C-alpha cells in the first residue's frame, strides 16, 4: 500500500477489502487540500485494483471529520499565493479574482472529488463516529452505505456560522428530506445516530468499541457478492436517483453555493480586515464568525 501523510490505508481479507482512515486526529480530521488529494489517490487505487470489492472510509481519533480545514498550519501553507492556492486572498482591488479562484478550487477539490467518489466502481462504506460536521457529511454521503457508532452526532453548521446555503455537495434534501434539511440548516441543530437511522441515512448502528470489527463483518457480507451483482445494484440505484434529479440538483446548488460565497464576501467586507499575502493572513473564511454560536450548535471547522 502507498505511504500517505494525512490518511492511512489497510488491505484486509487478501485485498478484498480496503480500509482508508482519515489520519489527522489532532485536527479532528479536518480536510485540508493535501488530505483530499491523498484520499482521491487512495480511492482511485482501490478502484483500479480488481481484487478490491469493498472500500471502508473511517477516521482516526475522537471524531470522523470536523469539515473543511480553514485554519491549521498545513491548510494555511496551502494558501500561499499562486495558481495552485486553495483559498485566495482578498485584495484592495476587489474580490473578482478571489471569487473566480475560489470557484475553481472548490469545484475541483470539494465538488468534483465528492461526485467522483460517489460513482466509484467499488462498493463503499462510511464508518463514522463522534462528530460529523459540515464537509464531513459530504465524505460520508459519497459512500454507498453508512454505519455509525451509537454516539455519533451529525450537523451542518455553515448556515449558522457562516451565513452559507449549505456545502458544495448539497445532498442534504436527499439525505435528510426537504423539511428536515430546512430545519437543520436554519437552526444549526444536530441529529443523533438513532434519528439518522430512522431517516434512512445510516444503515447500521454499533457500539463505539465494536465499530471497526462490526463494520468489517458488514463489509465481508457485501464482498461475498459477485462484483457485477454489486456494481449493477449500485448503478441501478444511482441512475434512478440521478433520473429523479439528483445530479442536476447538485450542479445547480453548487453554483448557488459559489454565488453565496461571492455575496458574503462583498456583504461582509467592512466587517473583516482585508487580508494581504505578505501578512500571512488567510482570507475571510478563517476569521471568527460574525454570527454567535447557538448553545445547541456543535463546534468544528465549517465548510
């Protein structure tokens, strides 16, 4: 297996099952660009390997993922000005260049990656625990099945914390249902594993200390199916959902997300200092939120 900095991988059952673990526990598995690049490499490696039947995606440490990384040293280092920067700088000359670059970066690393993983030619299982916040939901939703520890909490906090209309991969109405999505986005409230199971978002709930072993048992049941059977089941369901409008809805709501970025950047320009590359200060997304957190809203890195 390849060596990675931000994730770890393990081949199980003679390579029939691959477990990929987000491995930034001190950052609560916040998703910097390097982690997403490595995750894509690991997914594609598993896809290219004919021995692999099932891919499990989990996280090391106390939680699955706190969302996109907007403040660690590694994430800030990735923001060095240049054509490859992940979050661009606002300048005194305006926000046009920053909005365009942000659009392209989020389209590639956040949106296209997630869509690609959703259609991976393997069966994928998200193994989640602790807190799953904002962009952590995107990683989870890209998988075919979700199993959770019974202490798991799910929430998207970008509406309350950043005044945003959700995340780049806006699967919320399909996963929560339309009215529950509005409630959770407007309030910033969370749901627990039992409610997620009732909604049909989570397939299985396991005790935290049994999560890894029970997920592996679950994966083995699926890995025993012929490859074509498993993939045709996946394809038939995905195509049905796409014909119901899922793919087009993702495209349109991604555009709304980027429009929200542009509007937010201009609307709140007077409330944040202009960031300059020479100061080593990240853009407005790393600044404290102007919106106070609710007592029942979780913390974590927003999308």
